[in-house]
C-alpha cells in the first residue's frame, strides 16, 4: 500500500530532481559526427511538450517554484497570486538561466521549511480531499520537478529512468489531487483499476459527486481488486 513520504523527504526530492533538471539544462550532449560534445541550444524542442523549447521549460519550472514559494509564504487565501509576478528575466544564457533556476528552487524550499508541513495556503485542489497545506504543496512539487526533469533530459537526448518510489508516489498524488479536484463526473459512474509495474494498485471511483482514489491493500496488489469504495462523505 502507498505510504506518503515525510515532509523533509519530499523537500530533499525537490532539491535532487531540480538539480538534475539544471544538469540537463547546462550539460553538453554527444551529437557530432566525431562524437564530440555539443552544446544543446535553449531553443531545442521538448519532445514531450512539443510546443515548448528547453528555455520555455526552464522558465516554467522556475516560475512554478517562485509562485508556490510566494503562495506558501502568503498563507491562507481565497485566490491565487498573479502568475505574471514570477516571470524569468529575458535573454539569459543556459548558465545564467540555471543560476536563476537554482535561486527559484531555494526560494521554494525556504518557504516550505518556514511554513512547516501544516502551514495552510491557497491551492488549486480545494475541491479534492487533499489538505491545502505546505506539506501537500511539497509533495506536489516533487511530481512537478520529476516530470519536467525527464522532459529536459529528453530534449537533450539523455533520458534517465525515473526514481521508482517518486514515480509511484506521483501517480498516487495525481489520483488524489488531480482527479479529486476535477469536479463531478459527467458520464456514467465507473470504477477504474490501475496497477503500476512496481506492484502498487489503486481504484479510482468516478461518480456524480466527483472522483475518489483508494489504494489497494497489500494482499490485493497481485490478486483480484476489492469491491467499490464505501459511501462517500460530503465534502
């Protein structure tokens, strides 16, 4: 059964994945006819985000880190902060962009540590069953950095396997947060069973009241799934 990572563990994962992102941003890649390293241009296309360049990806992740740093620091709120307040300076080369990215990550980690896991703040997943806290933001930012680091590695031709524990937790987090915040299911009610290659399984209930995820017990991960989740409580 999925075990939610501890707060400090998530902060370490954010730092590690963000460092791997910057490595992809600045490291040369082999591509010449003689095998010599070539600098990857910031206008290189990102295969998994076809409308974005590597620069766009770096700016996006840095903006996300700065946005959530300010959001966590601001505490509870009814509306998000303006995203235009967190744009990257224009015209930065790869090294300067990596420095700005590092500063963005530092701001995020500092804000999360100052708030602590129970610190309340605005989030976009208020309609889900997930808490609107710095702890939930930290867990979500692991998934953000995890996915975009892989995007950057694809862009430079050096994709690396995702850390398995982080990838499985990102699925669990998405099912509870992403699916849980989408609102009512407009079609026939359904239950979807999912299973990761690593063995973890989930049930996703899709109903008029919304979506709810349930981790499968350990004794069901390699056998038959249990019945539907019990009655839903009012949100």
